[in-house]
């Protein structure tokens, strides 16, 4: 019965997975904890799963979980965490961007009684300036909008105690913004600052369009603020319209000005049309998510699960 399971979601990571495991195993060997490693294959199209199986053959701590197709990192993580039946769990990326060497520090704080110990990035090597800037912007926006304060510059790399895991397993929403959910459970949380390394091998699975959608997922699952936006924009526009109406009528009554209307009319009509479509779009974002939720499909499907050989 492991006290600590390291959950590793991987999608097309065959290139670097062996090196990852070597580094992780070295760290686990040096620790005084009964540990296990769970690799989750998120429908990879390369031979990631074969590598995982080979690792399981060679190391009695390793178990493998193969999902039926690519469900995305958030669901791969969920599937992995659902399969941690005893003890605590550590979540880590397979690309060595999160240093496994930090795990002993996590464990030390866990022993001190913390429930969620998360890595906060002091720096991110090997990321473009644009990625860092957009990411920083996102965390700042989230900070203002979210009902749950989501820590800055924090990824999924963290340790979750048993009760945090149990709490998390009760959250079955389909649109899973894991960083937010990890924080949502509360209990005793502690940041640990670290320097994020560049990717060890292979390619990132994110592009800007995916990141943009991820950001919208995050905002819509933790904040209703965009819905209120329409109310306030509407109010402001109505106020402005009232002032403009006074001005136009006043001018017409006092000076008898014939109003030359076409350009201003066009501007007003287009402005209002745009505003209305935007507000509809915001409602649509929430409604679409409600629709997915209402369908009650399973979160993920498992193809194969192999517990450790030990
Ligand atoms: N990942 C996954 N499913 C996906 C995309 C990514 O399990 O659909 C895994 C990936 O293999 C890696 C982690 O999630 O272990 C982080 O992905 P990546 O390094 O591409 O993200 P980045 O570090 O660039 O944000
Ligand atoms: Mg990465």
C-alpha cells in the first residue's frame, strides 16, 4: 500500500519518458516513503504506452493507465488521481519541466501537516516572452475575477494529501480547470518556489488558440463576472444615450437645427449591434458549458489499467 503515488499524465512523450523515469526513480529511491508511480497514457499516438509498459516491467513501483483516447491533460490527471486509492498523490508533468527533485520538499511539508503543497514558478526557462506575458496576464485577470483565489504562476505540479484527494474526487464537473479545483478544496495549502526548466524532449501540446480556450474555461468555471459585464455595459450605454438624447433634442428645440443623422445613426446602430452580439456570446459561453454538463457523459473512459507488479 503506497503512501505516496506520483501521477504522470503523458501525451506523446515517448522521447523523454525513460529519462524522466530515471530521474524520478532516483528521487524516490532516496526518500523514506513507500512510493508508487502511475503513468497515464492520454491516448498518445506514438509509442508512449509501450515505453510505460516497459517501465512497469522494470520497476515494481510503476502502474499504467491507458485512456480510450486523448481526453486532454485535465481529464488525464483526473483519471490518474481517481486511481490513487491510498495515501497522498504528487502531480507532475512528464517533460521534466517540473523538477522531481522538489518532491522531497513537498513530502516534508506534507509531514508537517499541509494538505496541498504546490510549486510556484519563480522563473520559466525556455518559454517565449509572449507566452510568459500572456500567462502572467491570465493569472492577474483570474485573480480579480475568480471567486476562489487561484495562486499566481502555479501549474499543476503539487502534492495532495489524502483528504484533499477525497475532496477532489467529489468534484465531478466536466469542465475541469484543475489548478482552480486544487485550490478550491482549501485545507492547509503551501507554496514552494522553484525555477521551471525548459522542456526536456518533444513538443509542447499547447498553441495560443488552445491556451485562449483554456483561459476561457478557467474564467467561466470560477467566475460569473463576464455575465455581469453585459448588465453594466448596458447601463452605461443607456445613460450615455439619455445624455445624447437631451443634447439632440435641446439643440433641435433651441436652435431648430435639422439633425443630419446618417453617420451618427450608423455608428449608434453598429455599436449597439456589436454590444448585443458580444453579450449574447458571453451568455453562449456559459450556456454551452451548461449543455455539456447536462449531458452527463462520463469524464473519461479507461482502456487498460495495470496495477504495480509487486
Ligand atoms: N498532456 C496530456 N494530455 C494532453 C496534453 C498534454 O496528458 O492532451 C501532458 C503532457 O504529456 C505533459 C503535461 O501534460 O506531461 C504538460 O503538457 P505540456 O508540456 O505540453 O504543456 P506545457 O508545459 O507546455 O504547458
Ligand atoms: Mg511542459
